């Protein structure tokens, strides 16, 4: 397993991170333990969760993912060998704190304390804001529509950084990151941190895959110049890039079979591009999912590639992608497909 620096923190994270949002919904605790054990045996030291997990979010299951991870940590020990990342839910989600979600000082402190309790740990390595608390484009939205009545978001961002700074000084969190962010958001957090001697963000967790390369437009340069690595989530575009949904297939217990909310990549443009990527992989005797994952992991601005699975068999296959090196011919083929169908959306 390759290890990479996480910003300028001195922390090195595995090139593959284990995503856990299926724990408690599609996976039982025993299955979660098996995945966590396999990931550790294969050299993964980075685990990502969120207070709203599992997904799809429900008030009845909220926090179940954390509790499973916490029970595993208590059972296996060696917390110091892990890099644990979690996220506070932002505004608009009814399943956490009865829908009273914002990034106020009180909510941030509550979120951290509750996460520490569920995870059975004394500290969080990377504490992330799950999505912006302002008018922005995230969760698949490409366009930005200004709101003339929106107040200046910078004072609120400054207040968030001060709240997080208090928790860093208390030793409850080590570093901070963003998720589902824009280039403006990342640079504003960095600007205010530098101006007021507050914690700098060390990562941005955004979607990035062969069907969604929007991160490259503005944020890739931020990652490079500011040492803010991408934690790439949804590298298989909800599993679409494995090819298992092509031809109208609906595999048993697969995410898109079970939940109709994940439709971002399943309309005609996404299907057309997926067909081309799957054909390219098979032309070169590659597994389509491993090709897609290997491509994400190889990008220079990616600090870690967050993979998820619902079985140890699927997890093993995804972990094997870390050793796959794509040829110049395959890379050229990927660029040709991207040029023909760039960033398809429904």
C-alpha cells in the first residue's frame, strides 16, 4: 500500500481510504468488522465516516456507522495506527439533531462530542464540514445561481474556524477539512485561517470519477498550490462505472437497485460514457471497476481514494486496484472518451 502526505500535517494516509456509509444499512456489524479487518490487513490506515451515516439517512439509523466503527476500535485496539475522519452534517438535513443543523459553535461542539462517544476515541484526526452552509453548487449541481439577498458568508466562515480552533486546542480534533466544496469556499477558508492564525484546511472531500471530473476545473490547482489534498469520494460513480447496471440490469442488493435517490449518472449521457469506459477496460483485459479506481488514485492532487463495498469480495477487488497501473494507451483512451462525453449529468 502506498502512503501519501495529508497536506503539511506530517500525517501519511493510505492511497486507499475505507468509506463506511453502508455500515448499519446495507451491512451488519459483523460485516463491517470483516471489512475493517480486511482493510487493515491490506495496509489501509485511513477510515472515513460521518455523523449522518449510514446512507440513505434516517433518524432511526443515524450514528449507527460510527457505533460499529467504535465497537471495532474497542475490540481491536491500536487506535494510534488509524487516521479517522468524520463529518458534521450541515443545514437542511432532518435526521440529525431534529433538523437543527448548522455550523454554530454549539452544534460543532455537540457534533464532535457525540462523534467521539460513538467512535470510542479521544480525538478525531480530520473533522470535516459535510457541505457548505451557504448558497453554492454541490451534490451534483454544476451551475451557480447568485442570491442577491444572501448575507456575506465570510463572517460565518470565520466564526466556524474559531469554533474549530477551540476544539483543536482542546485536543479533540487534530485537523480540519471541507466536503462538497467549491474553489471559492476552499480559498476563503484558507484566506481567513492565514489572516487570523486559525487552523488551515488540509483536505477537500468531493466527488471525483471518470463521469465527474469537475474537481479539475478549479479545485485541482487549489490542492496543488495550497497543499490541500482531494479525498475522492464516489470514485465508481455509485458503482455505475463497474458496468453492473448496463443494459438495465438491477443486481440484487446493489445500491441503485435498493435506493432510487442515486440517479446522477444513470441517464443517457452517463450510460453512453459508461459503456465506452467499460468497453475500453475490457479491450485491455482490465476489470472496469479497477480501471476506474486506478485512474482516480493516480491523479497527482488525490491524497486518498475513498472506496466503499457491501461485501469482502467486492472490497478485495477494489483494494487490488491500488496495484493497477494504467498504460499510456489506456490513458489516451480515457481522455478520448472524456472529450466526447465530458462530465455527463442527467
